[in-house]
């Protein structure tokens, strides 16, 4: 039987979809197929911003016809949005044709829910997000030569705008031995890039093993792989961590360090627990130790009460911290969070205008930084072939995508690219 999974949101969710695929494959759905041909369609949703939710609602709604015409088709909705307070109810009311609703803490229950569905019209199973995370699910990986590895689940930070701690629950660290075993197996299978995942990797702890110690051990695992990690909360980004990055040539010198805002007053309202100055000190610490290090970030505009002046401080932070790229968002109120209760909402057109200006500013920085690559050699791990462009592509250690022509299939190989052109975050070149 065939399955199709639709994923919304971040890398964490993409990896979770690999786990859902692993579970489905063990339950008789052994082939991935396009949406129209699937026997089961699973929506792995995200609720971090309203537009991610709207997107999912739209796509689920669009299935009504297919569901009618394909007898036996099962539609399941899981992930953060299903877990969000009140949303399962809304899903039930809006989409009577949805067969299964499950949350973020009971993926492994999916085979049971599928069995129950044989006798019940609709199966809904959600657990309290405080229950603690599930571990040990065998993922069916689709990202070769890259592999994601969870090191923590959940988050304790309660940034005032963010719903993650409510839907993902408290932070739980995986056992270091389990992580090392998983990474060793992946390296032995020939994965060449491993990304350690957590909402805040820096607060990882298993007994004596904190994140720098874990990273040191993972980087020492035998194999030919690059190591990345995300996300680092700036408040916990430490000198010891930088020392470990510096020590191991296989750890990429690229840090995703979400700043969110350049204004101290907004950072404090966001409950980020660092100031602009402290953030910039961490950036300087990293760059002093590793001069070629690059930093990417997340930024939010239009947080309640944000003034034009405060927004301009975010713009100036982009230049001062010299970000190589950024994910940029308009603040989206999430029910149940502190910020959703705050007065002083910023009108949509003002927030959108700020976003446009911010994107232009970041793009300008990205362009300038990428141009420096022209004439240089980049070491690219080839990920795939882009049929439209007729080019192979893959990432270099600092996160830029390199495109090139090749006579032979080089997916999964490290290649050296003489860069001839740079456009945004993309590099174009020739094999050396
Ligand atoms: N509105 C806008 N952006 C948000 N993020 C998280 N919550 C919100 C929200 N309510 C952004 C943050 C975070 C990234 C994953 O998503 O920038 O770092
Ligand atoms: Fe959300 Fe803050 Fe946790 Fe990131 S660190 S998941 S922004 S609460």
C-alpha cells in the first residue's frame, strides 16, 4: 500500500515525517507515492505562525474531493497544530472526512490508531504535551547524504511569542549513548552530513555530558561526515562550545543563532534573556576564535509595541552582526502565549513594510558575502540533481548552495567547485 506525507514547518518536522514514514512502512504502507495515488495521506502540521496553519487548513480542505473519489483512502492529521489547544476540535468540525487525528507525543501509536480506524469512523488520540517525548522510533530517511538526529525534544524557554513549549512540552535530552550509537550507524551507512537537532541544543544535558561535551564526542565518531547543529539559543552559546567547533575540522563553522530583534526593550518583552550587547559579544567571541565563521539567524518584525526606531535597531543588527542569511517573520499572535495578551499590536501594513525592508537589508548582506566566493574553491557535498536547471547541487560548509554541471552522477560525493558566479545564497561554478 502507498503513503504520502505532507510536511509543514521546520527541520524538526521534516525529520519527524521521516519517523512517521518509518512507522507507516512497518505497518504495511511500504511505498511512497504522489498524493493522488496514496492509500493514506498524513499531514504533519506546524502551528508556529498563523500562515503555516492556514496553509495546512487549505491543503486538508482541498482533499475533500479526492477522499470522496478514492474509496478506502485514509486521511490523518498530526503534528503541532493537532496538538494545539482547541485545534483538534476545530479540525473535527471543519473536516468531517479526516479519519485520524494524533499529536506530537504519540507517533508510535499510529499503527494502533490505524487498526482502530477499521472499526471506528474517526480516531482521535492526543496526549498532554507534558507527558515527555517519545524516543527510539526508526526513521525512514529521505535526505541522503544528509541525516538529522534529534538530541533534545521540547523547549523550556517560553519566549513570550512562541507556542512551541506548549505543543512540544518540556525539554528532554536524549541519552548521549543513544545519540552516539545513531551517529555511528549513520556514518557507517555512508551519510556524509549529520545535523544535530533541538529547539535549543545548548541546553542539552545527560548527566555530566553537556552540549559541548556531546558535540566533541559526536565529532570524534569514525566516518567521513560533516557535522552541523541547530538551534543555538544565544543566552547559552558558550566559549566551550566554540572551542569544540574550533577543535574539529568536521564541524561546520556555521552557527544558527536566532537574534529575533536588535532592540533591548523588545528582546526583554520577548523574554529572550540577552541584550543586544550580549548578543554581539557572543558574535565577537565566535569570530575572534574562528575568523571565517558565519552566522545565520531568525528575526521577527512587528512584535507588539515595536516602534520604527526599534525596528531600525534590528536593521542595524543585521549589518553589525554581519549575518550571512536569515529567516524573517512578521510577528504572529499565538493563543495561549504571553505576547498574545499584550497591548499595542502593530498594524499589518506597517509590519509587512518592515519585513520588506528587512528582507532587502539581509539580501544585500547575503549578496555581498556570497560575492567574496567568486574565484575561490568551495567544497560541496552533492545532494541532488535539479532537472529544471540541468545542474547538480549541494551545500558548502558555510551553508551556501553550490550549483554545477557534471557528466557523472555525483550525489553523495564531496566535490570541489571553482566558483564563477554568486546569486544570493547560491553559488555557481565548475568542477575542478
Ligand atoms: N510569530 C512570528 N515568528 C515566530 N517564531 C516563533 N514564534 C513566532 C511567532 N509567534 C519564529 C522565531 C523562531 C522561529 C523558529 O520562528 O523567529 O526562532
Ligand atoms: Fe520557541 Fe524560544 Fe523555545 Fe525557540 S527557544 S522554541 S523561540 S520558546
